[in-house]
C-alpha cells in the first residue's frame, strides 16, 4: 500500500473511534423527557373544553398530545433499557426470559408514568 492509503486508513480509524457519552447524560435526558411530559400534561389540563368549537384552538392541545406522548414513550423505553443493562448479561438460553423482563419493565414504567398524572 502507498503511504497515502496508510494515512487515509489512520485518519478513518481515528475519526471512527467510539466516543463515551458524559456520565450524567442519562439523568439529564430523563429529567428533560419528564419535564416535557409534565409541561404537555399541564397544557392539556389548562385547556378548556369549550374552546373545542373553534378549530384554530386545536393546535396547542394537539402539539401537547404529540409531544407528551413521544416524551413519555421515550422515557419508558429509556428506563426499561437502563434496567435491562443493570441485569447480568443473558446467556443464549435466557433470551426468552430477557424479553419477558423487558416487557415487564416497559409495562411497569408505563403504569408509573401514567399514575403520576
């Protein structure tokens, strides 16, 4: 190989080196998602049903439903993923058990999130 090819490979290897995220990223992401979910719920609680007659008033509640649902779903998945990571690595035969635990975690986190509001 030529020196240019070696140099190019070295640059690629350096550029594609994995980067570790900051240690508090999960907590920050979780608090942000929780904040978005709470703001969306507050927006929906403050919305008056009498304003439903005018379609121009539907934008804010619709945006609150979409944002709150997306943030809530992301929060549930984030918490379930963190719980799965803390468990011991599953062996090849324990795939079903791991899937059942993940589904149980998602269900538990969803109930907790819906129970808070």
